[in-house]
């Protein structure tokens, strides 16, 4: 099925617009099969009718998918110097994460100088309700998106410190929005700590989260406040470099009582 769909897309791309009969001849597929596959591709915006004719052209979602790949590549390239600076200044591993559906995915990482590390798999989807960068990605979605997510998600406890109450999660997200950053201690991986801050696009929408992570034995006392200022500062610098619009004041507030 996938091979046939790809071949149909290739035929339409080569011809710029093609009818079912033309596609059938080029692919050597029955018209009924071509019609069924084209209907499916059309439902997903991958092909569309050419004006009011019976021919088809490539659909807008193909360009959207391609632009997403390019945009993520551009984001990683632009963010890399900031991650390197963050790792050097914080002396911890630094990373960049973005939303993929209803999950967080680490899309780039720069290792700091410390030999003892916390390993999170690059590109692996993980839940949004535990861990600093994941909670940032959730906290800065729209109110409706957050409410739908919380109402439908099942809170699985990865560690004794994983948030297991939806009301507590709501309160934590409000706190993150007020403070402009998130801190976590052992919520996803035991003995791990992280600090994350949001990066915004030109419209002021959340684009990604910048974060640092390491063993919780290094995230103690006044160092947490100092590291938080560093992370927020780098996130704001990256937002500006991307031409983004920073929402409100993201400066860490003094005297915050950290969880855990």
C-alpha cells in the first residue's frame, strides 16, 4: 500500500497534475485501486484536485511536512552555539527539546565536562508531565490544549517523585508559567535533576525548551538559583536569535521553594 501510494505521488509530481486514468497507466494499477489510494491521500491533504478538473496535484500537507523538517534542522543549527555556551557556563549537559504530538522529544544535546551523566535517549518520545523540559513544553501550550491533555492522560509513576495528581500537575504548570522556568528532581529518572526554560517563535508561541540535566547531588542550594538564571538567559538569547517574541518576564523569581 505504501509503495503504491509513493508511486502515485511520484507520477503526480512528474506530471504536475494527473487524472486517475493517467495515474493508472503510469503505475499499472487498476483504476479502482488508484481511486482508493488517491482518496486516502486526499483525506490527509497529500493530494488535491486541480481546480475544478478531474485531475490531481500534490497537496499542501506535503509542503507542510517538508517545511517542518527544514524548520527543525534550522532550529537545531541555530540553537547549537547556545547549547554549547550553556554547557560551558553551567558545567552540565545541555539539550533542546520540542513537542511531537503529545510527547516531548530531545532533538539535540551538548555534553558538559562532568564525567557523571544522566542519559536520556535522543529522539525518544516521553510523557509531558514529568521532568523539567517536558513540563515546560506542556506549561506553554494553550489552556484548551493543556486541559484536554490532563483530562485524557494517565499519570504513570516512573519514580516516587513523579507527579501523580492531576490537580498537582495543574498547579505545577501555573507555577512554571509564573516563574518562567521549571525544575525537577527525580521525576522521570531517579537521582536526576533538570532545569528548563521556554524558547518562543516570532508569534510568541512555544517553539522548544532549552534545558540542563545532571545528577541531583550537583543541583543543591544556591547553585539551583544560579543555574536557573543561566538557563533562562540562554533560552531568551536563543528566542531573540530566532526572531522570537518573549512572553512576559522570564527572569527567575527569588526565593522560590523547589520541589523534591
